[in-house]
């Protein structure tokens, strides 16, 4: 089954309205799962660059980054908007990320991974300049490979 962004938003809201699941729990579960998948594919720590917007996708990327950091990865944040303009949950996930001390950098043998937390299912219209700049940066790093 393939859902449109609007259908996905509707499905999420229906689940949240039932009160059985909260966004933060989903964010933590998804972030851990994504981090574990990266670690399984590349067991040796590498570098991750988290590209962050203001919504919950940025929170997802911050959770992934927090786990990678705990596993010895070097994680850099790139913000499309000032952090204080992010959603309250995303600001909370940033604080949790920042509270995780980065381990001393050893020899990073793993890859460089881009964590795309710019936009989610609620995005519409053309990219604003701040987002467009980071999207171009991400694309350019892929083209150098």
C-alpha cells in the first residue's frame, strides 16, 4: 500500500487521537531503528551530517545522531532554520543530542552518512531558500562520491 502525504498525515493523526501512541515514542523507535540499521551496515564508526528543518523529521534525525554519537560516530548538525524556531519536540531532541558527550575522535573508518531531517509529509510548495541551500549541499556531496 502506498499512501500520499495527506493520507499519511491523516493516518498519523488518527493513531495519535486514539491515545495509544505519542509522537515522541515513534520518534525514539524510528531513530533507534535507523541508527541500528546504519551500524549494522557500517560497524566501524564514521561521520554523520544531520540536515535539520524545524519539524519532527529533524527530531528523527537528531535521535539517530544521538545514538550514532553514543556508538563513537562524529555527528555534525546543519540547520535550515534557527534551532529556536523548531517544534517543541524537536527542540527537546536537540537538547538530548547536545547532552550526549561526543567521544574523543579516533580513526574514523566508516562512511560519511547524510541524515535528511529537512522535510516531512507535511511539506508543500517550493523549497524556501534556507532549505534549498542545504538540499543543494546534500546533492553536491553525493555528486562528489
